[in-house]
C-alpha cells in the first residue's frame, strides 16, 4: 500500500513540476458527475469455486441409476469488467490545455455464471441435480489522472486523459445454489430433497490499474457543459481471503423422515474462512495434509480476476 501512495505522489508531483499555466490562461476548479457502462475486452477462465473447477458440466444418469456419463463439459470464461459505474470527478485546470483530475468511482459488474453442474435423468430430458455459482464484483476506486485538451471550437472541447486506478474497497461475491431432490450429491447418506444456498465473499489484495480516455464536452452555458468519454480500463485483481457470509442446507433423511437443517454456525472455521496463498505445501492448512486443523482458516490457492473493460461515459461538468 505504501508503494501505491508513493506512485500517486510521484505521478501528481511530476505533473505539477512539468506543467505550468501560461499568463492570461484560465485556471480554476471544476467537478464532473457521470454514469458509465463497460463491456468486457479480455475474458479469462474464472477461478475455482468452492472446490469446483470453473466448468459447465452436464452428466446423464445411467439406466440402472448406478453411474453417470458425460454429455458435455467446457471451461467457463468471462470478465467482471462488464457492468455499470457512477462517478464524481473533481479537477483543477492548470491552463486551458492541462488539468489534473481525481475520479471517484463506484462500480458494479454484471452477474456471471462461474460454474454449473447438471445431472439429467437417463432420457437426458429431466434435470435431477442442478448446481450453479454466480459471481458479481462491487468496487470503489479513485483514479488520479492528467487531462490534455486539444484545440477546440466555441462549443465542442475535445480532450484526452491518462491515469492510474487505485481500488480502495470492494469484493467478489459468489452465490451458489444446489437443488438435488434425489440426493445424488451425497450418495450413501440416505438423503433426499437436498437444497443448499451459500454466499462467499472474496476480498482482494491492493493493486494498481491503468486507464486511458478520449472525450469531448459541449458547452451549454459559461459554467455548465455536457461531456462524453470513451474509456479503456485495465485492472487485474488477486484474492486475499474468502469468507462465507451466508449458508443454509435443508434435506430429508429418507429412512427416518427427519428434516435436517444446517446454517452458517454449523460450518467449521476452515469451511467459513480461507486465506489465499500463492503456493500450497505440506505445511499448509489444507484437508489433504495430516495436520489439517478445521478450527483455523483454510489455506487456498490465490485466484485472479479481471475488472477492466471498454466503456462509454456521459455526464455533466460544472466549472466552479
């Protein structure tokens, strides 16, 4: 984090030292408020979800109900860079050509299926088990940037903008749901009518991204303008820790007709929390190791997602 703030200070310092206003040129503060929509440009394979690979798998139950056969399977790819963003961006004009701007953004991605598994009946028509995980990113970031205006007419004022992106808060939330009427997910346990819902929250490590903007403003009156921008954002985020924030499981024990219910308190510490590690070894707290301690957070592989994209922004600018 110290390196992040140092890079911001160097960025702004360099701009201030190398750019000076010319006599007679306009200086002053302004503020922009706008809304954006981004599309994904660099889809990648999603990380593992609750021990399942990022795959879309469809299986078919054998006629004797003793095994399954693969119908189709494929990796699930995507990017959390597609979604909506709302911004407040104060700035200071050093001259008619140069300005410094600080974007303050709230971003919410679209929902994406990260993993799904379906088991069909022997005819291949009726789903007997459905397991699905859906993820969404929410993030709050700032973006200090340098704005350079081009020669313009009386009404339209084109400009370009480059800067860095500093995520301050946010998370990836993954919601998993299992519908399993026949108890196929827990063979030999005598369970049926299994319904499970789980919500995991993945917190990120500090990171720095990059953005580049082409825009133009249209002057409505001396102090008020409309503006439109095309923006490219490049932000890659790695996981820091996982926490299960909601959990429920309901099932029927077929032999005793007993209703089984579990909630978040029934999960062990290792099931509720995970620490992302770059590498796992014999000393890691994982179920594969003999000294695994369920009363401690589980060590898990670090995962990566992309929240960069290509977006269009429209809004209002007010010169103060």
